[in-house]
């Protein structure tokens, strides 16, 4: 059964790293590549995903489309489509919008949208504030505010932090916080890792354990038992590899 749309760090993580960096102003470019994601949550549940990515950028604006094939230990296999655009505003700032649709091999259907301003920082990093909406085919929905920070730590390392707070189906309040690090050992290659905690980021099901981060991304929980209003705090882990050329 569907137990509601989830708010999870994987949604923030996927959309924040899937966009290729914009080149220098006035230099249009097209990039393509792929990636691998691994996520693990409480109860030993895990999700693996393979992505194909294509993106285009002109100046400080860009657009990206990704196709995801995932295997989730709780929801099964499925496909996802993730699109993201960034339009330039004054003084190097921008407006970003993202959307995703997930279709499971069985009955899973869910979608997400995310929109908000992105500010260029003097240090060379970016800060964004977003409104997010999640909904599944069972009619469950969730709304939240999200904040993202990305800062260059050196020529090859980038640090980031994410936070989300909002509503969840059943009257609960959901929140999460995560920190991560990106490492670019070679041109076109990036290795990423994020750690965090989630409070009511997913329903608990009875019997059974709470769903893992990508289960919340996909918008569906386990099929056993019903939902409960119990407050839960769970650890989150996400690892990823991205290869983008040229």
C-alpha cells in the first residue's frame, strides 16, 4: 500500500549534483555522461541507481535531463526522469526549478517539483532556498522549504549542506539535515558522499522498519501494516559517482 509522499535527502542530493557546471560566460556547451548512486537507511534497506545524464549550458544558465534506473529493497525496481533548469537573474544570481517523475515496475507512481532562487556567494559557492512539493498516485502529498549551500574548499574539493523542513502526510512535521563532500580527482569525474539525519522524513510502518532515504525519494513505503504517527529520527547515507564529458 502507499503510505504517502516522502521528504528525503536523496531528492535534494540527486537534483543538486545532477546539473553540470556552467562554463565561462558566452561559451555554449553540451555535456553527457552517467553516474551510480548508492543509498542505505535504517533496517539495512538499500537502493542502487544508474543514471544517464545530458545537459546544456550558456553563460550562467543551464538545463539538465537525467534518466534513472533504480533497484530498491523496499519498493522494487523502476524508472525515474529528473529535469532541472537554471535561468540567470541580475548580478550572477539565478532561478532554479526541478521536477521528477518515478514509475515503478509494479504500481508505484510519484512526482516531485522544486523551485527557488540561487545566490552566487563571494567565495565562489552558491546558496539556494526552495519550495518543494511531493505527491504520489494514492493522493498523499507533502510540502516543505529547503535550503542548500555549496562551497569550494579547494581546487578539487567542494563542501555542501542541506536542510529541509515541512509537512508530511498524517499531520506529522518532517525535517532533515545533511552535510556532504564532493571530490573531483580528474576532469569530468566526481565522487560524492552525504551523511545526515531525518526526523519524520518517512512514516514508520507496523510491523517493519522505516523506509530508507531513496524510498522517501520514490514516494512509497513498505506494503506491510499501516502508518503510525510515531516520531522517528533515522540516519541517512548517500554515495555517488558522476562522469561528465567533455
